[in-house]
């Protein structure tokens, strides 16, 4: 923001400072009081409209190595044990580890599953009556969907093996999404006959329903990097390149495609902001990447905000700051969700310092325990952002 000429920001002490000689009064105390009132009025108004922030700008706090040498597929937040779980099986056809990062001390534990594992989602002990209740880290892999106990010895169980899980799980991103409001887990299974195949698992009944997204009018379905729950339409969003974002109704599994204007192609990843009711969806047009603001209630598009030529692979919401962290390559762009109607003005800045390893995969998660964002990258490490 632009400060008035008589006000400066003392960021070291988190305060506004007014210049001397700007206000007068019959006494020094009266002049000081007038200056203080004006300073307080400006500060209160700037905080209220979102142009002044009491928190320092986000930074890369640390990078934690030692997770292996494969590209990550997905990360998930374990709210009960305060862990970040990450599957490291995006590339190749052999089994890759699933890691557990304790956010309290940054210690690492590793589980090596029998086969290559893609998506991981932590599911708490949500219900005493559900068929699949209990703390588990659910995963999907080549023709298998199962779970791992969240503590050593990390016993691995394949739950849905008969009837067989079909689809090309071995060569796709294969993300999963736990929807606590619906007691359901969604699992991507890959592209089969030009259609995105996925499973919906009802944790109250234990029933898995396998379905394909129907090919849209503007092209064929492509694989998804992440799922997002849209509570305003009881739908799960699957990010695709063409014909657009697929909004899948949780009950009927019918899909509605959200198409972007002007020839923009969606870029697989998106995130929902509960504070303003918008979905932030990445796009590319002519080599320029940006974010579309899609109204969750009716899928109308408010605005398109170009970022730059850096590719975008993920978006994660920081609810404490009310920021979206939009990331890809060696940059994280910070978007202020309180400024969702102000176009490019909602871009607060970029984090680039320390990002020597390109971030490529939609793996970001937020930890309410530390109020930090954790993003895994193909260098086998996890970036921690304040």
C-alpha cells in the first residue's frame, strides 16, 4: 500500500510512525494527541480494509531434505498426530516411500509400501459407527486402494481388492481427497479410454463406486493433479487441462465442466477459500500463467489475474493469514483473498529467496499447529513457508 507522506512503517517494531511538525495545538500535549488520533484513525481503517497487515510477509523458513529422490505425488495433514504425510511415487514403476514429517520437531519417519503409492489422505477417527472408521492414512496405488496405520510399524492393508480396482494407477498422479462433511474419500485412478476414472468410497457403508468422467464437448478429459471439495454445491472439483475443471456432484456423480474464457486452459490445480466463497483455479494463455476467480455457488467467473510466465503446479490456502500460496518452478506468489475483487492488486508479492529446487506437483498443505505451509518438491525435500 502507499502510505501518506507523513507516515512511515517501522516494521522492526510493528508500528506506524508519524513525522514531527505535522499537527499543531495550544500545547504540546494537544498537538501530540491530535497526531495520535490521526495516526490511529488511519491505522484502524487500513487494517479494516485489508491494506495494512500486522503479520510480516511470508518467507521460506527452511527446507527439509532426506525424503528420497523421486517426485512427490501428494501430501496430507494429519491433525491428530500433527504430521505431514507425503507419497513419493509420482515417477517410475517401482515402489517409493511414504514419509511422515513431525511439524513440531521436523523429524522424519519413512514407510516403504509394497507397491508404488500415489495419493495419500489422512482420515481421522470420525465416526463410531462407520464401516471404515479409525485413524488411517489412506492411499491408492497400482490397482490397490488401502490404508496404513499412522504409527509404527505402519501396517499396510489393501482394502478394495475384490472386485479389482481398474484403471491405469501406475502412470498417473492419482490424488485422493477426504471429504469429512460427506464421510467419503475420492481417489483418482487415471485415464482410461480418454476418460478420467475415479472411485468414490462411502465410509459409512464401505461401498466403493467406480465412475468415469464423460468426455466434454471441447476435448477429452485429462488426468488431475488435485481434488478440491466445494461445500457450496456438494461437489468435488477435478482439475484438468481440457475441456475445463470438472465439478462432480457427490451424490449423482454427474459432472459439470467449468470452462474459462478467452482460450485459457486450466492447469490441473485449484483451491477453495471459505472466507470469500471463491475457487482459485490456475490457467495458462499464450505462455502467461494466472489464476481465475470462480464463484463456488454458481461457477461464474469474477476475474482473471495474470501472474507471469512461471508455470503453476499448486495452490494452497493459509487460513490464518487469509492468503493463497500459488506456486510453481522457483517462486511462490502470495494472493490476498480479502482483495478478491481488485484484480492484480490482490497479488501481494513473491517468495523466491532460497527456492533453488523447482516446485513441481500440487503437494502443498497447511498446518494449523504451526501456521505454516509445507510444499514437497521433486528434489526429495519439503519447503516450509511462514
